[in-house]
């Protein structure tokens, strides 16, 4: 049975003006191998008020051993008091891509 590296996807919403800098920093520091930036419109309640905001959704691919440092990096760069940062394991995928993600991130910390 063939095994692939453990990889996770980290989802984060962020104001559009901040997305490029964050994506570049995460990739440049090799916390993640790739970040997709997707425009979204979010509706939510914050401090008892209804909010409607244009944001960007960052979808970052990294290996399991880099999740905590990636979350800490996002939190340190993010302007929100409580940023959305969610990590989801990948249970299957195209092995060459998953190996590329693994190779594109820092060695285990």
C-alpha cells in the first residue's frame, strides 16, 4: 500500500487588502507550499451586530507538522480580534501533488 505525506488545508478569511501580503509571507517562509486566494462575501454576527463584509478566503496547503506555526503566523499578521483559522486534514489526493506540498514546506520543526 502506497502512503502519502500527511497534509492539511488551512482556511482563513481576511480583509481583501491584507490577503496578498499574508499569502506571500506564508509561502516565502515555507510555512505552506501554496495559498489560493478567493474573493468571498461573508455574513456573520459580531458583538451583537449583523455584519456583511467582502473578504478573501485563503486556502493554504501545508504538512501536519507545520500547522501550529502556520496558525501562529496567520494570527500574528491578521487584523481581526478573532480570525477564522481552520485546519482540515486531507485524507486522499494525487500523490505527486501531496509530495510537492511536503517538499515545499520547511523541514519538521
